[in-house]
């Protein structure tokens, strides 16, 4: 019996996610170094500045239907709707006390602060072989499927989380310019392209994503809560102290490692 369209797409996504393309990875690293944001969430090609001009020359322009992707990547996603369940890593991070923070500044000042956070977070995720899934208000949702960093996706997600703390000033003597807490988890999730009509997005779905969101919500400012699964697969020091957390909606306690960044030397 011939395979259905859904089965063919699942086969495509499983192979696409589990067997990183060295040319795609090399291209993404090169594109990520060209100025400037915003960028395609999949291939990291810039849409603005000198880099945007170069990309348009080679046929990569910002999609009119979905500005999060370039036209080349959008065509690939439209051809292969669907996804597959594989092991990957997720990073959630958000601004702590954002409501109280917004009360201390004008709307335009708060918008500028969020814009600065979005830029810092996007740069960190791209630099660590991840993809920005979305920004929801003051929260970053990033995914690290194996297609970009292979088996190192747990380590890259943890490195991105700590790099974000540094980028927001948590290692600075004067303190952060915005307080951020984060969560990292590794587990099986459904990764793929979802959407209606000509609008598609790459996202991750499943319990592993929910766990990551709960970890981020439980993290204090300047803290990354890493699940025991992610910590082990990332190769973190096994002697690091662990704690059990009761996460909302989870029947069993979740074992985590808490990471913080050290202040910069004077």
C-alpha cells in the first residue's frame, strides 16, 4: 500500500531533523554573521542592512506572508507540512517582574526595553544553533532540534541560556539591565511546520515543551533551571546540587539543577 502524504511528510521531517545537513549548518553560521536583524528563523539570513542586500541578490528575501522566514525556507515549509517526534531541547526565558517594571517607565520606554531583550535573545539563540520559535510578550520560546547541532542540542540550549543571562547583564557588577529567569529541558517532542493556508511556522509541541515552560516560570531572576535529563545529556558536572520541584500540572516532582553566572572580574 503506497504511503500517504502525511506519512511521507513525517518521514521527511524525521530524516531532516535527525540528520543535520552540513551545508545548511555552514550556511546558517555564515548568514548569522552578516548584519543584521531581523533574520529568517530557519536559515538565519538577514533581512535588513548590508546583509539583507546580499541575501536578496541570491534570492533570499523576507516573505510577505510570514516575515519570520525567507522566501526560500518558506517554500520548503509549504512543501512539507507536518513534522515528526524526536528528542530535542527547549529553552524558555522571560523577564521577571515585567508588570511592576512597566509601571516605572513610559510605554515607549517599555517597548524599547522589550526590543532590546528580543534582539539579545535572538542573537544568543542563533549563535548557539537554536531557532526562535516565538516571543510571547516578555517571554522567549526557543527550540534546539538536532537538525542544527546534532547530539549536542542539550549542551547548546544550556549554553544559550547562560549566555542570555550574561547578555542581559547578570554577570555585571552593576547588575542586569533587565531581570531574566530561564528553563531548559530535553525530551521527546513533535517538531514540524504548522499553519493554515500560506502561513506556516516551525514549532515544537508536547509535554517536554510544557515542562520547559514550567521550569522557566519557577526560575528566579538570574537563574536557569535545567531538568536532570537536560543536565545529564549536556554533560554538566554530576556533582552539582539537585533539587526536586513541584511543577504546576505535573504529578511527580521534577529534579533540576540551578545555574547562575558569576559576576565579571573588575
